């Protein structure tokens, strides 16, 4: 009798959510200095739901608040729940801003 290995289902290829993301046009890697226009451009590039972008922008986010809103573990979760977007969107934003953060701070 032959040894037969169990059949394993092929898993779909996992594509990166964010790959080598760069700041919005004409913005520096120092996101702390981004204008509201640059923040909106950043969000528009990542979120295709314009109503969600509007809901986030209604909170008056400044460049210096981006870390708290999207990178700080506890504060970003509170912000996510306040605005009401999904954990998947939060992860996408965290990954994109995290790439910029790491580039700026040389991490």
C-alpha cells in the first residue's frame, strides 16, 4: 500500500497592502508638518470611500496628530472606534504612515 499524503488546498497569494509608500506630492517625510490638504491627499490615496475620508477629516487632524491617530497603539484604536472604520483600514493606514515614519526617523 502506497503512502498517500493528504491533499492541501493551495492558499491564495498574499499581496502586500502597502508597499514602499511615499508621502503625498510635495510633502516631506516629516508628517508632523503636513497640512490638512496633504493629510487629505494621504487618506485619499489609501481609502477609496470618500465618506470615510470626510469622517476622518472632520476631526480636524493636524500633522502633529497623525502619530496619535494612526500609529500609537491605544490612541489609534480609540480614534478608529470613534470614527468607526474597520480594523483593516486601520492596519492599512498604520502600515503606510509607519513606512513614512521609519524613513523619516531612520528606523
